């Protein structure tokens, strides 16, 4: 019976285990596969995985919570309290009398003097009503503690108190203005998050373009290496039939040897550029990725009106927007400091229970309630100049911010001109390099055919190939310089990548 149960259990669990193993293998294969990305895909991943973007979004959430928390000051502030007090030495009360120890002191003397004007009427009343006998108090021996000179103790040893207190501001201009400032802080956090996103987009673009440049450089050096291998094979074949000298063979071999380090460096630059792209995107560095496209795909976008760009509006510049938000907050801070001169009005309420006893027998305690509700008016009169100097301080900060804004705008204008100048130089360089590339390719083809028929030497072929290599690198470098400068310009002008307008 146990064997049958064991077999039945295995028949149930084996398919589940096999399916789980299949899913794990499939997940691992998906993890190991190469992720091919376009520029748009890289930007979208970065905006969702980049650390700075996540922190900026969390800052927005934090400021929103702070804003909601600040509105709590408008609602009643309710708190409960409880206290216990044990008296070590009771207070002593004195009811008139002499402080130097004369006779007739104390409370009896005070009461006698108080009722002395009425003694005549009391005596006449007692004569008419002889049946009423006046109360004769037992004689009290006056001790040191009961005498008027030493006073008497009041209160009890143990005092208990428990209750609820509530207060709510009715008129408080300074509080109201501070709530407006918290709203501006949220707007500032939103703009700072936008700055983080713009910076992330620019970093992704530049890292993506760096990978394209590394690939283009690799293609150039790989072409040089393949040509060197082909020339070496051709030279070796000529050398074997005694049509090439030892010098020609050595030059062909040295050309291959010289091309290999450049090829290794270009391949390593691709790896480093991909690591940088993954770091900016927030991906695991061990994740295999690749990108699509070439730098030549962006050659068609190398057209830009420099004069139009120099007059571009700075309304979307995130730095100026943040400074404008800070200026608005400072103006409200000045108003808030000025509101400190205005009286404030608040309502207060309290309800408590008190008990006093000489022991700890709680069931015999007599609890007495105490409650009140009232208004509290606070009128500022003199604070030693604190409020006055706080207003002055806020105005100085506003002046500093104005100067900072002017300098920031000046630096932004300089950055725009630098980007436009780089783009203009890149366009001119690309046009010149494109023409030179056509000539270099033609010269290399002629030199290659001449070398094959023996009309030119390997040195002539290497010279033309060097010119061709430099021209190819200049072409792709010009495209790279243009699109990188363009990305920086878009960030400076505050253009979001999601906008339909193209800034070309």
C-alpha cells in the first residue's frame, strides 16, 4: 500500500518538477539572450530604471506628503495628557495676624474683627429669643502649626490629573502663507525631477552615440586590417615567385602587425561604451545588450539654422524655471515674515479630571471634572527687532537670487552658442570630409590596382590607405560631434524627447 502511494505521489510531482525546470531554463535563456535596443528603447528603459530619475520621483512624493502634512495645522490639534504629583512638603497658608508672635492672632482674630459691626444686632436678637442658645465653640489650643503666625498646610500628598486638550487657529496669516510656500516646494520638486529626466535623456543619447562611434571606428580599423591581410597574401604570393623583395614582404607583415592593436582598441572601446550605456540606463552590467543603427543614419539630420538657434527661447530651460520658482517662494517668505506683525486668534478647549488624596486607595478617590473653552488673541508688540531683520534677510536673499539668475542666463546663452558653434563646425567638417572621402576612395582603388599589376609599391598603397582611414574617421567623428552637441542643445533649451517637434 505504501509503495502504491509512493508511486502515485511521484507520478504527480514529476510533471510539476519538469515544468518548473523548463520554466527556469526558459527564464535563464531569456536572461542570457542579447537585448537589442533602439535609441527610443534605451531612453524609455532609462527613464524607468535610472537611479537619479527614481530619486527625483521619490522627492516629488515626499514633497506632496509634506504639503499634505502642513495642512494639518489648520485642523484642531488634540492631545491627551496625564500626570501624577507626590507632594514632599505641603504649602503653608497664612490668614492675617502678626508675623512677630503677638496675642489674638490667627483666624479667630480675623473673624472677630470682621463680625464686630454686627455684634450689637446679634445681641438684640438673642434677647428677644432667649430659647436660642448661641453656639459655643470648644476652645482650641493654639499651637505653632495652627497659630496665625505659622499658618496651616493646604492640599494633599498625591495629585492625579488626566484630560484632553484641543486648539485650532482661527486667524493666522503667517500660517496661511507658509501653506502656499509648501505648494511651491512641490512645484520646485517637479521641475527638479524634470531636470533629472532631461539630463538622463541627454546622457543616454550621448552614451548611445558613443557606442555608434566605437562601432564605426571598429569598422574602419577592421577594413584596414582586412586590407593588410589581403595585401600580405598578395605579397607572399609574389614573393614566392620571386616577384617581390624581402622588403616588400616585411612591409606587408608590419602593416598587419600595426593594424591589430588598433583593432583591439576599437573592440575594447565598444565594450566600454556599452558598459557606460548600461550604467546610464540602470541595467545590470552583466546583461548583454546591443544597439541598432549607424552614425550614417544621422547624417541626414545634420542641417540646422544657426541664426534661429541663437535666438531660441529659454522658457523651457529647467535651471531658469527652478530659479523662477525659488524667486516666487522668496517673495512669499517676505510676505510671511511681514505677516508676523499681524495678531493671531485661536480657540482652545480643555477637559480634565483631578483627584487628590493622602493614600493610594483608588476606589475611594473623588474625581472632579474641570473643563473650559476660550479664545486666545496674540498681539505682537516687541521682539527686539527679530521680525524686522528677518524681513530684511529675505529681501537680501531675493536680491542675491536676481543676480544669480542673470549670471545663469548668461552662462546658458554661452552654452547655446558653444553648441551651435560645434554643430556648425561639424557640418562644415562633414561636408569637407565627405568630398575628401570620395577622392580618397578613388585614390586607394587606383593605388590598389596599380599595386596588383606592379606599377606601384606597397608604400604607395599604404599611404593612400592611411589617407582613406583618416578621412573615414573624420567623417564619422563629424557626425558624432554634431549629434552630441545637438543633444546638449536640446537639454539646454528644455526640449523633452516626447515632444512632436524635431529640433533639427
